[in-house]
């Protein structure tokens, strides 16, 4: 989707600041890897992979959906890379 997303006020109630138009947004998602280390991984932006520092499993945001009617969003996260063994130092 390109261009601004119109955001109607819920049930046409006059809420301060609405209706408004979202011109752009950036998804940031904090996940916890399910490896033994349970390390947090911050994914910033679409198609920008982030990697678990412990097992090197890669994560990326694959789907971003925004419902302008309800104001709810859905973010789908995919594993883009299987865990890898650390190289000896």
C-alpha cells in the first residue's frame, strides 16, 4: 500500500486529534529467542533482519497489517535463518 492511510474516528465520536492520517510508521518488535539463552532480539523495520546473539537465529518482520477502522495492527514475524554454531575464537 502506498500513500497515507485514512483513520476514521471510532463510531464517529469526536475524539481530540481524530480523524487523522498516518503518513508513515516504523515497526519495532522485541521478541525473545526460544534458544537456551532466551536472548531478546529487537527487530527494527520491515525487511531488516535481526539475529539472536546467542544462537545466531535470524528474525524478520514478514507481514504488517493495519486496520484503519479498528486501529489495531498485526505483525507477522518469520524465522529467516536456522541457528548456527558459533565459530571457535
